[in-house]
């Protein structure tokens, strides 16, 4: 696969500067994708060293190589199956002991490892002296001091890795002692593995034995699939060893192995590698001081609210400008096409299907872009981890993660957000189940497109308490999202809570190198994958709202009405109004005769308990394309012509004077709009982020069903109360 | 030598040495991966606004874990001078 070019993998702990190094090496020559079927990012890139092309892969940041998380499984899979020529292991020099834990595991796997001892500037400033030469001697691999931020030492580090990769033979796996009991078990198991070449194409024999002792689910699964007999034999040896350890030391193999690994590292470091002359002025102390305020019992949450609000404000206020320019550009395009083309279905398709569809796709791009940049900054700075830390207690109750707060806020937790960037913001969550629960519940928030519907109906039916009712709607969104999350986490996405155990990295100034490229890749992916699907479906929806349309006779009636007006009325405003009224009536009739209209009419008996007639039904069906069009479709259905969602006084008057509208079904509509199916773009983004249409379908049907139940309940209760 | 107590009982600013890690499975693995092994020195840096999770200093970095996760770890508190 990588036979013609040299292939080097970059591995390391999260927050060790691994990605910074990768960005320095590759610059713009990188590509971010996903590993097949899962949401872990795959970053690949190219770099040149002395005229030679080198392929780099930035493995996901991991603390270990057990099968604890998807990241670890992925990292291990790349190492075992793609067999990089060498691994460049980036270490945070300030946290050497813990970082070496991964290094030891890489060496146990028999990988050729070169160490980049990174963040040496920070370590030096902390008064930490590390003897790189001594470390290299003791651990037996090349060690290069680096500062990835400035690029210091990076070339030398890569050279070291390349030199290793050019060796004809791979190094022997590191063998350390794990104490008498485990060592004996390893000795008994290794020959069996070797003899039967059990999984040995990918892994060293002793390592496989070690993984059996660690009860590594991934390897056990592979082993069972490869040769059940041998696997059972190994498992039997493991359980003998485990029983013995339990009986004599009241511990188990996995714990013993970890203890010995750390013991090995501690003994390395004691042999003159590290001289700790840290004073109180180090970065961690500095970070601690900041934390005293930023995670303070009272100021912490207050400041966090401020930061979250700022995130929201910047995303949507700043996003307004490019969105406006896009709007103007598309309005212009629409005008040109409108003037250039003859009336007819093709023009309608181009204007309402394609141009509006493309405009709809592109309209989200500025929001996504700003959101990704801001989140990258929050993550890089170390603040995101603090948000998770402070919010954990609250969100844990609902089966979510402290970091779920960010997607919720962006989706409309502060009314006016948008679920599209919101759902994408859930990428910051590492635990797959919590992430899924967040993605599925974020669309309940009050997004900006639901607001015009709320404002219209709240303005009509709750004139005196507008603010209060709007606030209650927002709160309902939160309550439903959190309770649904709790429900999902105890049913469909059940699973033992993943441990919270998390690093609070020291505060650092975010480096934006790489973030821009990364953001651009994400947007391109959205436009390419989501965009095409969205466009196709919006054309379908356009057809559904247009065809089959009214019969020729009906159309002829409208034409004759128009001719009659033109013949009898003098030219002037009155005639114009009369003609407009006929067109609006025709548009309403056409809408009712369209597929969507027929479905809306057909559904009338079903939606009657919620108090929705066919007009409301059509508007809500149209709203699945984008919630923005609920109002304008309602306007068409009421024969008012095109209604501007912001300027809807005529529609408001019509509804106010329509005896079919009561407070009861208005509340039902408000709640239904808040909770029902996410819009088309959101559904597509759910597919993109979860990797499965199943979750989009779930979101569609579940939210629809829930919204319907709530709407019926609200309507019936209020009707009873009004009696 | 004092008897080990639960990590949960430590006050902010208090230092201790880990005596045992009782967690098995995924949690145990995760705890050990982060360097919380017997013999390691820890210090409670602080607690979240709702008193849970707890932030610890260990091996030169800061780690957070929930109180119910800390329950699996026993420590020997350092004697205050």
C-alpha cells in the first residue's frame, strides 16, 4: 500500500503536540478523512526530506494501546496492518513518565520507534532538566529534543525515524519483566502462539500472549475468529494465572502488567534521565492559578456562561454577514434566471428546486466554518476540558457528557442557533454513545428557523406574555432534549457509562496552524457529500410541492377570471390587487392539489386531535425541507401569495380572525414545530456524523411521533381547560 | 504508617500516595493508563463547582475523575507537618 514511498506514523498522547508536529511537517499537503465506518479522524499527509517523499499518518492521540477506546483500536490497527516503516513518537517532555507508558507499549509491539521529546521549551522553563542522550541509551531508541510550535528539532526527529525505517530488519520487541507469575504464563503461552503462527502475521507472539493476559477484547475477538482451539487453550492459561494472582496477591494480570510497566519507566527515569528543579513559577502552577478563577465554584460557571454565550454570539453574528452576501448573490442569480427563462416547469425547477437548494446548502457554510474555528481554539487552549469538568455533574444524570453543552448551545440552546453546526460540534465528544445521544437530541433546541413561527403565533395568541412564552418554549426544548437523552441512554443507546477520567491540559495559547486546512476539509466534505444529497432531496420536495397540480379545467377557470378582471376593471391599483388575489388563490389551489397538499389533506383526520387542518399540515410538511418555509407555505395556503417571514402582518391578521385557530391548537403548533422532525439538512448531517441513515430515520420518526403526541396532548388539555 | 482511606475523602490541597486501585475492566484500565497506580503520588487540586468530579495532580499533570470512580482508589494521606 505504501510500498513506493516511505511511510511514517506519528503517535503520542493527546496534548503532546503531535498534531502540531504533523501540521508543521505537511503544511497544506494533508488530507483529513474518517476511518471507514467510525467517526475517528484519519489525518494523512506528505512531506519531503532531503528530496525524498515521505507519507505521514497522524494517529489519533492515545494514552495507551489497549483496546479501551476507538482511537486506541484504530491506532493499533494502523500500526499492525499498514506496517509503517517507523513510528515517530511525540512525547510531552513535561509529563514524561505518563507519556513513556505509550512508548513502552509501542516497543512491546516491536515497532521501530524514534522519540521526539517535545515541548522542551516548556519543560526547560519549568526548571525540568531532561537528559535526552541518557534516555536514548537506556531505552535503546533515538531521542530528539523538539519544540513543535517553532519547528525546532523536527527535521532531526524525522531523519531519525527515516533512518530507522531504512533498516533492513525490524527491532526485536521490548521484553520487560512483569513479575514471576505473569512472566511464567508468558513463557508458557508464547511457544504455543509461535508454533501455530497464531495471529503472528500482524503481531509479535509474546505481545499476543500479553494481550490475552490483559484480556484485550479486540485481540480475543481476532483470536477466536482465527483459531478457536488455540484461543481457548491460551484463555485457559490466562485463567490459571489470574486465579493464582487473585489467590496470592488479590490482584489480576492486567493490573500487574500496568504496575510493572510503570515500574520499568520509573526505574529508567531514576537513572539520571530527569532532574526536577521545578519552582513555583512553572506552567502548571500558572495553570492552577487560572483554574482557581476559571473553575471557581461561583465565577467558574458564570464565566463559562459568558464563554458559551460569546461562542454562540460570534458564530451567528459573524456568520450573518457572509450569509447575507450569499443571500444577495443568490437573489441576483434568481433574478437573472427569472428574467432569462420563459415561464414553465423548467423555470420553476431551476428557481425553487435547484437555486434555492444550492443556496440552502451554502447558507450553512459560514456558520460551520466559524464554529469549527472557535471550537478548535477552545480545545487547543484547554478550556473545553474545563467545560466538561464543570458540567459533568449535571449532564451525567442524563447520560450525556459535560462537553455536550456546546452542541446544545450552538443548536439553539440559546434561541436562534442552528442544529447543523451544532451537531458537527459534537465531534468534541470522545465517547461514541454520549456523542450519539447528543446528536439525536440537539435538534430539539430552538433553532433560528423555528423562531419566525414562534414569533408569529406567540405574537397573536400571547400578546401580553410574549417574552415569557418564548422563554418557556426554549426551556421546553432543553427539557425534552435532556429527558430524551436520558431515555435513549437507558434504552436504545444503553451501555455502561464510559469512565470520565480525563486530563486537564495546562492552558496554552491556541495555535491555528492546521485548523484552517482542517476546517476547509470539513466544509468541502459537507458540500460534496451532504450538499449533493440535500440538493437531490430538495428537488424532490419541490416536485412534491408542485405536482401533479390543478387540473386544466381549474386552471382555465382562473385564466378566465383574470381575463374578466382585465376586461371589466380600469387600470390601476384596484385591478392589480384583484389580479393578485386571483393568482394567490390559484397558488393556494395548486398547493392543495400538489402531492404535499394531497398528503396534508389526507392527513387531516389524523392531525385533527392536534387541531391542525390541511393548511397547517402542508406548511409543516414543507418545513421538513427547511423550517424557514413554514410561514411562507402557510401564506400560500391562505391565498396570500408569497409571505415574507419577517413581515407577516397580513398572515397574522388572517390567523387572528380565523375561528379555526384557538389558543389550544396554536400551542399545539408551537410545540409541534419545536419538536418535530429535524430539517432535511440536519437529517443529512446526522447521517454524515453518525455514519448511518438509520439514525436519520430514527430522528425523523421518533421526533415526529413525539411532537405529535405532545401536540395532541396540549391541544386536548387546553380545549378541556377552556370549556 | 496509617491505614489507607478512600481517595474521595481527601481535601483540596491534600497530598497522598496511592495504595490500591480496585477497579477492573474498562475503568481500571483507563485509570492505570493515566498513571494512577500503587505508589504514585497524588494531590487534590480542586473540585468542580458541584463538588464532583475531582481534579488531581499526578506525575506532573492534572487529571479529573468522578467521585464514584475515585471510590475504587485507596490512598495513604501524607502526614501534615
